């Protein structure tokens, strides 16, 4: 497949001296969904803004659909639809006019049928004559997506599409993205929710401190990230850990607390056998809980792992 | 040339104009009518004629200029400041449009609005005084150039402003004094010598003088000088805008 977006050694230093991007290289294939995963301030928005032409890069090259963004900005930008993180929109405009405006701005001739299709797809059709101001937060966000889709982009950038959106709307957003993927649109989305990256992306790029730490197919990454801890609270104190449990890798955290680490992505977690063994030992359970490492822990783990791999390779 | 984009930007601005038609049109007409009553009738009854023209008629070109300059500047300033304030400017920065196209759309619309208002005020003035226009083509030309140059100035102000206070600062602090000290309501010869000298440093003075010439065939300075002054003013504004878009000043991080 052809690369839809190619970014090479992209650097951005803001006027204040802050280095937001430290030589990012990334290639995104046509039709794929890439999630840019990273904590706040990692450089996700800067990367997107720079590719879209809202922020000037300090150095590096950007190609969109084969067009160089520096030498042929119009051709590059024509490919791109952008959905910003903030609800940055003319509140006094009507929903329909807002979409039609964006389409015109991208130089596309008027096409009412297309605008209607987009509005229906985003469940905004019955609001088309309403002012943006009168809409709920989730709807305003969908108007932003509608604006980006109004000019039929080949690549869609979604900057934190579900930040501050309730669970139901978030699921709705995922469905919209899935539909777009099926229509062949290349999508780049930023998120700091692992769950979201997992639900939507084909590939996940982890970015921290202005650098891409790794880019991996989602399945591979989820396997690497799949470690969970099961904490078992016992009803009564025990003096020593029964050897049968120790053999299975259980660790005693306290007189009434046991913990067990497992890989949630593997087919065989060993939890059933563990619980059977606990019952056989005659121990009574008070409570069970599982915990997944936080994204920050995973980042640290991944970066660490990566460094070790690099060292090993050298 | 992204013609669709230029038309889209222009149409959107004109739509905004229609949405606020009452403020946009009625307000300037009322304030101009008040000027006619106060300056034309009350003061004019004591100043018989200026340079052979009745005072009521003499102030018409100045009044039109006053309104057109103010409207051109504020409309254009708001047109670019508003999306900046709302954050909606991201679209214009990411869209396949260049600085020339954005300026053409926004400034073109601001110019049109100023022109419409100027024409309405000219129409209104016929109700109050008797006027004839000696050089109608020159009059239209001066009006267009004034609309253009002040819309460009407003565009710069809108990009420069970081708050509504700043947005109001320039029209109130600079434009109003320049326009009042630009001979809108009087001939430069009526001023004391010190002010007569000072007024020649005011670019607005040349515009009003030229515009008045197109009505009455006489002016404080030669028409050529007026044209030259307005050309320089327009060129400076265009230069500043080109620089802003090239560097992304106050627009692009």
C-alpha cells in the first residue's frame, strides 16, 4: 500500500524555546487508522497541527498523498480534514452553513447531497437549521467532524475526538470512525485513552516528550501491554503461603492479601486453576480485584524495554 | 486560485452582515442624520458658506468618509478577529487557501459593507441638503479606494488585537482623532496656523480633501496629491498584510 502521509525528521521548537517535536519520522499508509497515544504535553497536537499546516515546522519534511507540504501546500492540504481538540467553531452559524462553509473553503463546489449524507451519518440532520450554539457538547463535536468530512478528505485527523464526551457518545464516535474506515478514509487520531486506541486503531504510535517511542500493530502492542494483576483478599489470615499456590506464582502481600500477575491477552491466564487451588486449600475469599498498569506505567515499561532492545542490538 | 474559497469567505461575511442588518445599517444612518441636524442645521445656520458651498452640503463628503473609514475598519477587524477569538481560524490556516485569497474574501466583504453604508448615507444626505456631484466617477473611485485601504487597515488591527479592548483601541484612539482632525467638518483654512501645519501630516486629510473635490471641484490640496497619499497608504497596508501572512505573525505558532 502507498504511504498517505510521510513525515521525516520533523522538529518543532516554539518561540519560547520549548522543543515540542524532536525529530519525528512516521509513515501512515492509505486506508489505515493510526492512534497517536501519549500523555498530555507529549506533542500529539503539535504533530497533527504541523502536518495540517496550522503550525510551522522548524525543520523536517511532510508529504501528504505524495505532495510536499512546503513546496505544494495547497495540494497537500486539499487531502486533509482536521477535527480540532477544542470546540473551535462559529457559534452563531447554522449547522448546515458551517459545513457548507468548510467545503467551500477547501475549494469544493457546492454539493447539498453530500452535506446531507454527512449530517445524517452524524445524526445531525434534524439540527441542520439550528445554531451551533444551541447544540449539546457532544453534538458540537460532531459538527466539527462534519465540517472536516464536508470536503471529502482522503485523510482525517481527529485530535482527542472523545475528550470530555460521555460513554455513550464515545461509542457513537467509534462507530463513525469505523464507517469511515470502511469507506477507505485514512485516519489519524490522538488519544490518551488506551481503550480508545484499542477500539479504533490498526496501528498505535506511542509518543512521549516529543519523540515517537514505538509504532506497532495494535495486536502486537496489546500483547505487550496485557499484563494485569489479580489481588485476592482472604477472609482469614494465613501464616504462610501454601506451596501449591507459590508454585503457580502467587505472591503474599500480607497476612490476608495475595497477588497474582498474568497476561490477559494470552489464551490461558491460569486464573481458573488458581481459584480451584485456593478452594482446594480450604481458603475463603473476601474479595477479588484486578488492576491493569496505567498508561504511564506502560509507557515507562515500553520505553525501558525499547532501550534494552537497542542496547542488545548494539 | 481557489475561487470557491474566496467566494465562500465573501458570502459568509455578507451573510453575517445580513444577520445584523439593523445594527449595520440603521445605526450609521441615525448617527449621520444627527450630524446633519447638529452640524448642518444648528451650526450651519451660523456658518453661512465654506468656499462657496453651503455648510450643510460642505460636510456631506466628510460625513460619508467618516462613516466609511470607521465601518471599513471595524467590519474588517471583526471579520478576522472573530474567528481568531472563537478559535475557528484553524480552518483558514489548514485550508488550501493562501493569504491573498483570505484577504480578498474578508477585505472584499468589509469593503462592500462600507460601500453600501456610504451609499446609503449619501442617499440620506439628499433629504437634508441640496448637493450636486461634479465628478461622479472620481467620487466613486475615491470611495472605493477609501473602503479598500481602511478595510486593509482594519484587517491588520484584527490580526494584531489579542482582546476586544485592543480591538476597540485603535478606532477610538487613533481613527476618531485622525478623522476629526482630517477636515471632515471644516476646511483646513479655517484652522489656526499651527493646526493647519499639523493637518498636512494626517493621511485622512488627503482622502477627505480629494473626496470633497469630486463633489465641489475644490479642495485643500491638489487631487494628485490626494491620490498619491491614498496609494501610499494602501500599499503600506498591503505590505504589512503580506508580511503577516508570510511570517504567520499572531496567526500561526
